[in-house]
């Protein structure tokens, strides 16, 4: 087995910066009467602020400082959302608060082009999500965890190299209390390698067998099973903006990061979303809800962002938005697809679908629709509006024009010949249609395919009544 650890050392402050840069330098504190700095953004660091400083002292360095209290539950929620994104790389993802994920990626290496390529991709995509990740790979989960938490990013595949790296780590990464660390300092033990060389019986009596077992699991001497994170049935993610905004592009920047989480989750499920809900929460607490409907299941983040851009550009906002929420209302499994060197019908269908979805996002769901056949002999009633992509029955055997007039147009007559830019020559017919006596819209017609002197082809009919007028009903391409 091969394990990949993603450690997020800046997670306490990144949860406040994912939606955009704060208007002023930002720090995260422990809270309470003796609050200390836990994390700070780059502008606060440039002002001389660093973790561990008392919060009152930081105002002397940055008077316009923004202070947020650390939110452990929100950090845990952010880790779980990152875990949903990480399921596209492996089915075994473990969440280890306060800021780490473990991925078993031994079976994924060939698919993603090798270990180095996978590490680079995960690091880059995590940055796009708004998180700075330390990525370490090792044959044991605890070994990868300790290396990543130490800020190291080795790519280790053999146990001997892992032992060499672990032996050089400080004993602080053994996950022990301050009292045990003080005992190590008194006896001159500063690294894990020095601890490993101590007599095991004496260590067990003084510090407990659990510490020895922990080290043995890191070195691969004992098995180290990990609890696998179970994804929820439905995707739902929320993001609080660093400051209220009312610009569409600022909202799209934040929504894009949530969409990346969604597409990672959908990739792991081999599914696509068909209905998506974006909720904007304003300063006055009034929500603005936007629904995006897709004709076919999809998970392309660029396409989803474009649909949101079209919809938000015509959506009136009640005020400045403080937070956004993204929900996948409906998802569906994606059918397997065979790729071809030449363009095929499936590719053309997807291009048409993208166009329809953009039109509906900008103009509304009722602005673009499909057509389906309906079993009625009257041509003007033989179709219905339908959702784009809806399958319909087979077309009638007899020729029908694609273009039907909204209302049949009466034709002029000359020497008992119907006229339309000249006399019409009948090519085919008659096709008799008698229907509608049950609903008060009875028709009795004889239809013909006709052509005028310029070569244009039309669909005309003559009423089976005393007047026997001729009418134009359709035009052939």
C-alpha cells in the first residue's frame, strides 16, 4: 500500500480567505481574555505579526487589523469538503483533524500517470480550491502524516527510505503531551531515531506501550488501519465571503471553488448533475436562489461556471452577498462513452446541449425547449413542447415539412390552379386527413406536395367543403 497525506498548515485562516482577499490584514486568534495569534495572512506577516503573539500587541503593527476567532468546527467541515473532492483520486480517504487527509493511492498511480504526476496534480488542484497543501507520500499512513506535518514533501515508496526520514524528525511529531516532551529533553532525546534506540522495556514502563505501538505503526512494524470517510448522499457546500460583495465576478470566483469540490465528488461517483441550486445570502438575511437545469448530466466546471455567469448576469440581487451555498438537487449516473478519432453524433449532440443550456441560463428555462411528436392526425396539433433531449416516437411515413405556418394561408387561384409565385404543380397526393370531430376543431382536408416555377416545394391542402379553397400549410427545405 502507498499513502498520500495532504496537510493544510494554514487551514485556520484559509477558511476565511477562500472567497477572496480580505479588505485589511487578517489574523486568526485563540479567543478569550489572553488571545494569541494562531495564523495570519501574508499582509499581516509583512507587518511583523507572527503566530504566538498576543493579539493586543498586533494592533501596534497593523492598526486596521481584522481579527477572527478560530472556528474548529468550520475547519472540520472544510476538511470534509476537501475529502469529497479527493474521492476522485481514490475510494479510501480518511479525515484526520485538525488539518490533514490521508489517501490510499497505491491502485491509482497508473491511471494518473505515476506518483510524481499525481502529487503535482493534487497540489495544484488544492491550490485552485483555495488551500495550500503539503503533500507527502510514504508506505505507511502515519509515516506520511508525520512527514507532512513536519512540512516535508518526500515521495517515498520503500520502507528503508521511510525509516531514514522518520529517524530525523523531532520527537514533537510523536503526538505526545508536553510532560513527555520535557522528559525526552531531560534524557537528551531530540529525534525519533534517538527515541527508537532507547530500551523498549524501559520506554514501555515509563511512557506506556501505546507510544511504542504508535512508532511501530509509523515504521510499518504493526498494521495501521484507517477509518474511511463516508461521503454524504447529497452534495451541499457553503462558503462565507471575506467581505460582502455585489459584483457578479466576485461571486463567480467563490462559486468556482465550490464547483470544483462538486465536480471532484461527482467524478468519484461517476455521476453528473442535472439540477443545481446556488443560494446567495445577503447582509439583510434575504436569500436569492438560482436554479440551473442541465439537459444531460454534466460535471465540467467550466461549463457550470458559464451557466452560472449567464444566470447571475440577469438575476437582480437584493443587496451585498455575505455567503453562498451550492447544492446538487439532482444527479444521475453517466453512461460509459467510447471515444472516436472522428467527430460523431454524440459529440454533435453535446455541442447542441451546451448551446441550449446557455440560452436557458440567460433567458430562462421557458425560452428554449425541445419538440416531441404527439399522436394527432391534424398537423398543427401533432407536436408538443418538451424538455431538450426528450426522446420521441418515429416520424410518420409520409413526407412532412419541418416548417409549418402558424396559421394556414389561403392561396390565390388562377384558372383553377393555386398560385404561389406562379402556378403550383402537384407532385404528390392527395393525403386525406379527417379528424377532430370530438373536440369541436374538425378538419377535412386533402394534402398535396406542390412545386412552383422557381423550384420551391410546398405542402398545400384543399378543403373538402363546398368552397374547396386551397391553403399553404408548410414549406419544405
